[in-house]
């Protein structure tokens, strides 16, 4: 029997993925200045009274930095790019949190390690930043004002981007071009064709993607295609999966279903049913 998946959908401007319900006491904003090149948005989230607090995020090719707050403590961790569903049960989700969503290929300057070391992992910020991570957590716990907390997070990330500790692979500019090509292309190119267009070898491109995105270009293209199919399915109450498969680059409907199972653990129809079952709680 396929696992039961409950999804709360939230539209993030320009985002690829899904995440926890944003309630009336929550807000989100896009950063300005240099951070806007790397960060898609920052969300302050408070669990609503009607929410069970569960968190489900579909694979989207993006990394997140999460700060969690309870009445007695706070913690912080990085969620690397994933090729499977990231799911937290309600008991594991705190009353308040801040989520920094990085653009695809946008997290690499901030953590000092190749992003492949964070792929499919959740890593404490203290492990990556040492004392700086602990100091930021302590500062955030000294105030209960979520707007001030977001300001401090933005300020710290901006300072880190300006510092000499930025992790900047020589091929980062190539990957940024490749990500734009893959996300904007009407028809997804093969990896060999993409490498030729960028003037690098396939091996160089794979290594560069591992450093900057956290997965290879083929895996990233797979997720781009999956997200296109998910978005297409939401535009109608009765999706034509065969037509969606043809429009988004799958060989056929069977191929689409197989990919959905691999990435989410459930069929496309089951995924939509899971969303529909919670739709009344997310409005």
C-alpha cells in the first residue's frame, strides 16, 4: 500500500515547491540587494489554530535554512536539496519558524561546503558555522518579534555574503547559466547538449552542479520536469495525465507515474487527493 501523504500547498512567488501552511499570523518577503540574487524569499511562519502543524515539501531543487522556536529554546538547520519528499509530523513542527528559501543553485555561498555534502540531509547550522551559528540562534531567542528575527537573519546572511568565507567554486557562473537554461527551456535539453552549449565537458558540468546545486544536472532536470507536471495538474480539476506527460517532457503517462512514485512515494492522483483533502484548511 502506498504511504499516505498529506500536503499543504502554499504559493511562493516564483517558487518551485510546496511547504507548510502560511497562516494569517505569518508573512513572507523577498530580500533586496545582493541577497536577492541567491535567496527566493524569507517566510516567518506561525502554526495556525486549525493546522495540524505537519510540514510536507516536494522535491524542488532548492535548499532551505530553517530556524525553529519554542517557548524555551530555538534551533537552526539547513535542509539540503532533496530527491524525495521532506516530511515533518505535527509533533516535530514548532509553534514558530523562519524559513529562508534559496534559489536553485543559490545556497552555496553561505555554508562553506560543496552542496552535494548536504544533498538529502538535514544539518545543524552550528555544524556548518560553528560559534557564529550559535550566536545567531541566541540572538534570535532574545526577542519574540518575528519581524526583528527576520531582520537579524537577513543582516547575518548579507554580512556572510560580503565576508571572505564565501564558498565560490570557479564554475559557479556556468551552473547559474545552466540552471536558467533548464528552468526556462520549453523542452529540456540533454546533459551532453547542455554541456556543449555552455562550453564545458559533461564531467565538468556534473562536478560543478554537485558543488553549486547539490545534485547532478540530470537529477536537477528531472525535478524541473516533475515540478512542471505538478503545476500543470493543478490548473484543472480533472487532469489529463497523458496530455500532461506529453507537454512536460515525459515519454508517456506510464513514465510520468513512475517518476512521481520515485520522487514522492505515491501516484499523481494520490498526490492531488492529498492536496484536496487539506484544501479547506489552507485557504
